[in-house]
C-alpha cells in the first residue's frame, strides 16, 4: 500500500447535502480497496482562473493509503462527475 493525496474542486453552487454526498462517494471508492487517513475540507475559495465560467470552487483534500490501481479508478470517477471541476492525485511515496 502506498501513500497518496488527492485534492478535488467541486462546483461552489452545490447544496450542502449534494456536496457531502459527493465527498462520501469518493471516500467510499477509496475505502473499497484502501484506507482513508484524513479528509480536510478547505471550503469555498477563489480559483486562480475561471473554469467553466466559475470563479470559485469548493476544495477538498484527502490523504489515503491504497494499491497502485486505485488512483486510476478514482480519476475515472472524477472525470465522469459533473460536480467536479478539477482534481489531482499525487503519490506521496515518489518524493
């Protein structure tokens, strides 16, 4: 199991219930074959540049341990979720 970190940005206009649902969805994907270590919700912040005509986004940082195939599955789910406007998965062991 390797250490990973992912940050994803959700649309800022999501209702709190829908936002929590999305966070739980991604946590459950990680938990299925890995271990969630920490979830840090940064909240709504201004974006460096406009994305999909949005100037703000809701940032969520997740630290987790998983096998090497989980990041691809997680990225696939980020891509097909309309609520996610940006994401990044980083292998912390590769430093």
